[in-house]
C-alpha cells in the first residue's frame, strides 16, 4: 500500500511490530459512530485501507444500499429484509422450485431471480449469468455467516456489477493489455505470440470478480475496493497474477496451457499478489481521495 507521509510515529511503530492498521481501525470506528454514516467517507476509507473483518459486513451493507446511513433505521430495515427473503423463499417452496436438499447458493439464485421476475421455466438449465451469480454466492457464503446478510450482499453486489459497472467491465481486457504493456512488454509479447490474450480467463477474473480464483482472505480485500467504487482494481489483480507467474507463463507455449494454468493458480501467495496489485493500482491511479 502506498505510504502516507502524514502517518505519525505510533502508526509506523504499530506496523513494524505487527499491528498494521490499528490507527486505520480507530479511524473507521470514529466514522461508524456518526448518527448518519457518511457514505463518501466510508468509500474513501475502503479505497485506501483494507476493512477490518469485524466491520466488513456492516460497511458492505451500507455501501451496497442494503441498509440506510441512519443507525436508528438499521434494525427495522433488516427485519423487513429478512421478512422479504422468507416470503420469497416460501413462495419458491410452494411452487416446488426449491426443496430441503437444495444447496444454499442455488436458493439464493432462485430468490434473486424471483425478485427480478426472471425465474426460468427450466431450473436445470443455467445461463452464464447464473453461473457467475453462483460463483459469487459461494465465495460470499465463506465470508458471511448470517444467511440473510449473505443473500442481500450477493444480490446487491451482483446488481452493482450488472448495473453500475455494466459499461466498464467489457473494457477491462483492453485496459489490462495497456497496463501489462507498461509493466512488462516482453510478457505481453509472449502472450500475443501464443494468441493467448483473447483467451485469458476474463469471465473468472472480471465477471466473477475473482470468485473461485482467490481464497477468502485475498478476495475480500479486492471486493472492498470494488464495492466501494472501483472495478479497476480487478485489472491490477489480473496484471499482478501475470507478473507473479511470468516465468511459468513464458515456459508455456500454447494459449490453452496458459489459460488452464491461470484458471487454477497456486493459492499459497495470493495475499502478496493482492497487496502488490493494490500498490500497482495506487502507482497508476494515485491514492484515492474519492472513489476511483
């Protein structure tokens, strides 16, 4: 993460002894004490720093519009959200679209579809967008314990990707190529020589937002940035994956082998990959003051 010249001695000391983020956590707690939460400040915080795990669900719910900025309304709104979910769940049981053995992520998908009025005639047939929803739901289920919170986070996050980022997501492969050329033109040349650029796992990276690619600890740090307003961060995660596994990729001489490897990258150093990706994002886009 980019160095902040205004950090005081105590903050630097905390980082050196392994308590990185203590000052940031205190700053977030101050923001969360406001009677009316400041959405813009929460976005800026989430863009600059990783969210502490104990506050992540709350901040995501506020930023995705699941609950309003006013603290006093949170309990009432979540009660209404719970009733809404249970009503739709019951309707799906009545029409026998779900049963007791239906996996939770599939229940989420059917609730989401019925909410949108897009329940399919044939439940066994999955569209690409359904597979994307299920991948995101499976990843979110590992992060969030409460079923109701989890459903609404998945539903609203998918809506954000489909609506707010609808025009941006198709541009990301081209932007990836631009930044990879700046960082390592030789690697880009190899990928082009193998005709691999058009066959990179863009669905996994960009449409699924790395769900099913990165483990929970790494993925939630990426989603902090996406949910708070930047889909561009996922380009830099993709760039950093390519840079990290450069030697392996250059040793492979076909698009199919490169894609197969990138769809199943080793999971042991993904936290470092995400940290470097955030550094790269700050390097090219600056440290965010507002959402980028």
